[in-house]
C-alpha cells in the first residue's frame, strides 16, 4: 500500500489555508469562488509543468514574481507528486477545489447573476462536473451510465473526456481539465 496520507494531509492543509497576496483576502476571512478558482488554477498550472518534466528549482527560477511562499508551495506540490504520483495530486487538488466552492456556496449561496463572482461560480461548477466524469471513468463507469445523468449541454464534453481517458489515461484528462478551467477563467472576464 502506498504512503498517501502524510503528504496528502499536508497538501490538503496547504490548499485550505492558502491566501495568495496577489488575490487578497476574501470578505470576513472566507474564501470566495474567485479565490478558490484562482488558487486551484495556480496549483494546476504547477502540476501541468511538473507533468511536462520541469522540476521545482526550474519552476521557482523561471516563473514570474515567485515569492518565498510560492516557492514553498511549488516544493510541496513537487514533493506530493514524487510521493503519491501526479494523478493522485491532481485528484486531491480538484477535490479540494470542489470542497472550497461548496463551502463558499454553503455560506452565501449562488452569487448574483452577471457578477464577477458568478463567473467563477460557473467555472467551479463546470470543473466539478468534469472531475466527477473522470472519476466515474476511473472507477469503471461507462458513458451509457454517466451521460444520462448530465445536462444535455455537458454530454459532449463528457464524451470527449471518456474518449481521452480511454486513449491516453488519467493524467491526460487531468491536464485537459486544467486547460478547460483556465479557459473558463479567461472567457468573458
């Protein structure tokens, strides 16, 4: 059995406690859909670069405006990937994102339509559905079981994820999920 608990517990605490200076603090010390999303996007970008073979030293030296705190996060993510594997850390980051967004929703409900926060709320929801589709594929679910449970507008994306999973595996789908989240963030902002 792999030793997943120690590093994933540390990663979970890091994800829950992080407030990057560039993003500022959420109102009343709580996260917002925007902070949940931007923090996740930062982590997913680092994981994508690690997946492409870049080490923590290279990332720390080449990414723009890397603070000491950011260097520490890069090292912690790289260590978690080394200890638990890239797919496991991708999964943990996506699961924490869903929990973060749910906590924000539980405290304040859905944001006002057409607000900046609504944009990030939509991105969080789309990412959660895509992550759940991937997890369904990983545990052996079929398209015929999963697709009817989705809104018609989500089915084409789900088919694409199932096909990518079958052709290239879990890490390729996680990489795609990261790209899709970043596309959502930048779309219509």
